[in-house]
C-alpha cells in the first residue's frame, strides 16, 4: 500500500476562545487510496483530538460529513485524496452558521424540510387491504427524487440560498416534488401552498449548482424546474380559466 | 462558555467569482441584456422603415459602422450562448417517461437544436438568402 | 441542570426509535414524546442497511416456513414465542411502511416484489433497490414530521438512566452543541440506541455504533443477553469494511477462492448450484455464520487471494449483466468503483467477512420490556431473542419495526395510572452524571490516551474474539478488556471546551464500548460450545444439554460482571440440524 504525506488547511473556530475563524495546518501520512475523512480521522486520533467534525457511515449514504474541500461542497468520505494536489483546504459547509470547527448548525434546513410536508397525504387505507398497487413505471416516476441523503451540499452550492436565506432550497423542494409525483399521494395542493411561493420555487433562477454537487444523483434542479411548470399551470387554471377555483 | 455560531457573510456583488460555475451562470444571465438590446434595435428598424426611404437608408448606413458591427458580433455570441444554455436546460424541465425508462435528456435538448436549425433555414429562405 | 418533562422518552432515532415514536403518537395523541438522539435521525445507521426486509406476503410462502428459517438460522437459540409473534407482525409492518410511502420495488402487476435472501426457504425479502434501510429510515423520519406530539432532541448525547422507586423514570443527556446537561423526567424510557460493532477495528458499522444505549441499560442493572454472538457479514470491502449487500448473492453472485472454486460446497452448503441460478437456502444463499466461517477455513488452507488490503475471496457478479446490476445493485456498483476501483460488471470484487451486527443486547421479553420496570428496548440494542445465535439477513430491518411498535405499546400500558416522577429524587440521581462529566473535565493527572485505549480494545477484540475462538484467546481477551476498563478511569480528555466537543463524546463512547466488550468476552468465555456465530475451536459441537440457554451478563461496576443463564423458550421446534445442503427438504 502506497503512502502519501498530505497537508490539510483546516478552518478552526472555538466560541470559547475565538471571535473569528482561523486556519490550522496539519501534515499527516495517509494511504494513497484514502479519502479526506480518513485523513481527518488520523489527525484527530494522532495529532489533535480537539478537531471537530461530523461523520458516520463512510459510504456516502448518511449525509453527515458534508464540508467545503478546496472550495467545493463535498462529502469528506467521498473526496478521494488521489484527486487533490498540494495543500487541501477544508472548511465547514458554506451558507450555514458555524457551531465549532467544521460543524455547522443545520436548523434552517431541518425546519424547511418539515415545512414542505414530506409525507403521504391522503386517506389511509386499512392494512388488511394490502399494498397500493404501484407499477414499476409509477415507481420510476419519482424514485430518483427519493434518493436525497439530506447532506445539504446543494444548499452550500446554491447562491440564491446564500444571498436570500429565506429560500426554501433545493433539497426540501425536491422532496415535495417526490411526494407530488408518488401515485399514492393526494397532497399536491397542500404542498404547492408552500412550494409555489416567493420563498419557494420562485426564488430559484436555475443556476444548477445544486445538481452539479449532489452526491446522490438526485438532480434537484430538474425537480425545481418541473415544480415551476406545475405551479404555473396551477396559477393559470385558477386565475385565467373559467371554472378554476379561486 | 457557550454557543456563539459564526455567520460567514456572502459578498453580495462578488460571490460569482468564487467558482467558474457561477461565472458561467452570470454570463448566461447577462446574455439577456444583449437579446433585449437587439429587440430594441429591431423596433427601431421598423420605425425607421415606416419613416420613409431616407430614414431607412440612414438606418442601414448606421448598421455598417464599426460600433454596430462590434455590437452585432457580441449580440450574436450572446444569443448563441443564450439559446444553447436554454436548450440544454429544457431536458430538466420536461422529463419524457416511456414505460420504466426516461428518454435521454440529450435527445430532448437535441430536438430543440434541430427545430432551431430548421426554423433558421426557413427564415433565411423566405428572406431570399437562397 | 434543566429538566425536560415528558411522558415517554425514546433514546435513538433510527428505524426502531422512529417507529416507536410514531406508534406512540398515533395510539395516543395526547402523549408527550421526547425523541432523543446523538445524531440527526437521517444519520442513524439504519440508512446503511441495503438488502431488504422479510415478511410473508406471497402465496407460495407461509408463516411456518419463516418460523423454521428463523429458528434454524438462529441455531435454536431464538425464543420461539418471540419468533412466532414477529413473523405474524412482519408483513403488517412492511405494508404499513408501504402506505407511508416507502418505495418498495414492484412486480409488473404493481404488487410488492420480493427477492431471495440467505437462509430463507422462500423469497420473502421486500426491497427498495439496494438501499432498503435508507428508504425505510427516510420514510419513517418524514412520516414522523406530521406528528406535533413528537418533540425531537437532535444531537443530544444520552448519558445515564434515572431510576427511582424501582422504576426507570428518565435519563440525563448532554445537548451536544452547547455542552449543557439536561435531565428528562418520563414515565417510561425506550432504548433504541443500536449495536456496538465499533468495538471491532473492522466493521460495516458507522462511527456512531458504539453501544451507548446498551451500556446505559447495563449500568442501570438491566442484563445484557447473548452478547458473545457477533455476526460477521460475509461480503465487506476489504479496505473500508463497507457492506456489499447479501442481495449480491441473492441475485446470483458467487463466491470463489483463488483457484476459482466455489468453496462453499466444501462446508456443507453444496452441491454446487448453476451459476446465476441461486437456489434458496444453499450455497451462496446459506446463512451468514456458515458463509463467513467458510472464509476462515479457506484462509487456514491458503486458498484466499492475497491483495494489498489483506487476504480475500472473490465475489463474482459479472454474469448478472449490466442491466440487472444497475437495476438491483446500483449502490454496490458505486461503492466497489469508488472505494476499490473495481467495476463489478467487468471484474470479480475481492471481499472478506466484516463485523456487522450484534445478535446480543439488552435483555427483553417479547413485549420489548426489560427486567427493569419502565425500561423498554427495541432494535439491534435489544435481544428479545429473535435472532438467537445467528441472524438471517433481512430479519433485522423488520425487527426494528415490529419491536419498535411493540415497545411503544408496552410503554403505554406501563404508564397508565403512574404518578408523575419525583423531581427531587430524580434530580439527586442526575447528580451522578454531573459528577462523571466534571471528573473528566477536572482531571489533570490522566495517563491514558483515548485513541490508544480504543486501539488496544479493537486489537484485542479482533485477535481474541473473532470468527473462531479458543479458551486461551478468550481468557486473554477477558483479562485485557478488564484491564482496559480499569485504565479507562485515567483517560485524558484533551479538549476541555463545551461547544460540540467530539473529544468528549469519543471518550464517553469508548466507555460504552468497553462495558459492552466486557459482556462480549465474558459471555464468549463462559459458553463452552459452538453455536451459530459463536464458534470455538476447543468446543466444536453444539451442546444443547448445557447451553440451550441465553447468557445473561450483569454489570458489577469495575469488578468482573456476573454471569447467569436463562432458558430458551422452545414451543414447536425442538433443536435440530441446520441443513443448508442442496438436498435439504
């Protein structure tokens, strides 16, 4: 196994002692095939136990380890050292308040996730009647949008969210779309009250950065554009067509 | 000894320098200025046409100036970039599902390009270019 | 210390915890529910489970068959009354998830699809691509958001249970972002804190699987049951330990040694079945303990493939074809490509067994109640015992749902008519937690490095408590873990700050792991037989006369734990032979 000495430049912030963030340089011997998370773990175990960050699954499915690596939002368990040269700059995910070192406060995201009503809405049938019939085609209609691991890389990448923090944001809106498309759901109208608003999908200007950084291939940008079309048609039906509800 | 979350401000007028993808986005957005300006030019052209042969000749003369040529080159580049980014984006907004599969996005965008070329050729034909 | 008053406190917000919370909220919307977790719910390790969840649903299947598969798979250590309850509840729970929006894979006619899984006679594993655990977790979490009576306390590290009047009535926890301690006063507590696989150096488990819930109950006097039964999943990536789901084999993948031989047939799981046409309950679809043990034997014989990451065998899925792989095993393909640089469509992937699951845990009965009144447990942290000496793949995800719900119902029964907790008495208990934390912060004469102790613990478990165990090895393991527990009393907390101090959390997690590790090693040494996942080179046979019993380990502070036994409940299936050969009926 080949070894490689890696230099990390990591943002540090401790509210007990710091008024501002500062960078700290670490040099650590790594295996060639490691990811940035492995390097951080080695730093914490052998060099500096006071370094703080979140991680768990190490297989890009729990969404804990999002951070900025050389200015790009990435999962540190999925950022391979072989793709980086020179000093690697590691910072907490942009657009979120920094609690400590690489740990951000995701409160705004959690609230927005809840706001879009991401659950099946409609009359629940009894268990005894068995499953809802859903063909493979119906499943494929929404399945891509159910893959979101809630890692918030899209919120770090989205400049709208950075400039206008009241924006509901890519992941939350995509989750609303996922349920809208699910044949078992009847809650589209309720969700559109949250989605088709100024701070909802209409804040999006299709920068597309969210889809570029998404590690789970969800393509939130496409969900948001589709929501805009749905929202527009709703509006036309409601306001311009005879018989549309007001 | 307690929480004091650090807020990192986003620079409102220079955020797009942070990454090439944001510069590309801003370039795309700026193209609308050129597209809009060209529309204004077309309106002016109609007005000059309605004002008589002298006004029209003067307008055509103006089009041949160096400034005008530079503007037209820039506007053409902007319009091409504008159209290209728009067509590439359409595949995101209109997924076409056939059974369990989706029509590849490139096919949807590609169809837009084809229609664009056909319409452009038609316009040139009716304009007497060939 | 601030007090939060609630009716039921749930520790752990993974599949079991979320299911319990929803069951409480639906059954009685007036109940106050505190859902406490050291991570945001979506990070719970349920998300990493891949293969699926088993439930009898198809016409060719029967409850009797699921019962027999589970009891046999568990090498007759499962409590059969519990298995009986479980198999009947399983399909109902999976249907409930479907109603809540879980994207189960479907047949062409729109009904739920099932796939073959190890040790199961019939196809009964419901699945959502190869991210079943992920989808189950997110379905539960998103569904839970509609219940206002569930109050979540995200990133609260649970520390100690509060016991008064012989009943569990709450817990202390630290709000991780501020470092502030809080006490929760409740009429019932449900622990759903997961397993403790991180005590081993090489596992499929995420960083959070450190047995904190198990240790809390253990320290409060509840026994840990059957801890020596640690499951090795046969197919993990050799460098990161990441899980390659059993579904790889369910869909037809084969295991070969360095000579290209499908070696499982040499260990009672033959005759060889045609490539790409797996036969249920034999060859690559044998139970996990047997398949992992076969690797060990091949290793001894020198038949393994030497790679830069150690000795491996090969999992070959090339014959499945790209289409089937992309449809049913997309995550597996991504993992192998990203972390190993192997495209499973083109090459066989090197794998080795990795620690995956703990059959043992907090002892509960079929109603998910521990011997400590007011304390309930469900999921991997509990031992009902459903899984006995070896768990069948795809029983665990359903176990979360069935017993998460059962724990909720038991908790509701328990709290009827109970008076509110005595705040003063519980406050006095909570002082112990304050003292424990203060001691760590105040210590200036510490001598032990946290990461050093952790490394020693992991090395000991790997060396002495592996797939095959010996008397000498286990005695060494017991002594070493005991020593580490004493040395832990002098561990250094380097970071003395309060805000999100992961050095502190890792120190505390190490304490939990050491407590659980002691139960594992002591239980393993005392069990002088081989059964399921507990294999001894010096006692190779199963000994039903002496050991058809559960190991019960009781915490005795820093002293060695007390070991006792509890008979296994046998109802309709007396101990038999586990037959995974192709000629079995």
